[in-house]
C-alpha cells in the first residue's frame, strides 16, 4: 500500500538519480578533462589492451568529454538518451579493458554498475523534470506504437 503510493514520485526519483549520478560523473571526468594531452594519452592508451592503438590522445579526450559533459547533460536532463548512450559506450570500453587485463570484479564493478544504470536511463528516459521534456515533448501520442503488456497482467 505505502510503496504503491510512491509511484506518484517516479519523476522526482528520476530527477534525483540524474542529478546525483550526473554530478558524480562530472567530478569523475573533470580531472581527466583538465589533465591535458598527457592524461588523455594515458587514458586512451589503456585501450591498447583491447587492441585499439590508433589515436590514443583523441580517444582519451573523448572518454573525458563523455564523462564530464555526459554528467552535465544528465543533471540538466538535456539530450539524456544520447548522453546515456555515450556514457554506456565509455563504460563498456572500461569493462572490456578491465576484463582483458584480468582485473578482479572489485576493480571493474563500478564501470559495470554505471553501465547498467546508463542502459536503464536510456530505456526509461529523463522524466518530466527535465529540459528534454520541456523542449522535445511529443504533443500527440495517438500514433505512437505501444507494445501490449498482457503477459505481465
């Protein structure tokens, strides 16, 4: 009974989640972003463990941009799904790199957890307390295909 009443706070929950995770990824990506070419090269160079040796500085810079700017976009709820796609991609690369290095679960678990979260937000969307909702809200839902969920009823 009590937990069902919390359904009305779904969008508030998504807002808290987006802001919290967004800030954490901004803080996580900021040192990488401001570290300069040497940091970007080291970050991108880690991809050599999975066979990617081309443009390590550029790829490291893109990972830093993904983490910091993706976090910023999550906080704003702007371009949330594209941001989650790029953050998920960055986490997938991090997981793959850790696994190829033979790292234990405790080392790659953060990237795995974040990847699951970004995949979930990619599916769920930002919620109504977002710039996406204000700027891109679809006015007419009558022509949108909605899958039948009869299996779950």
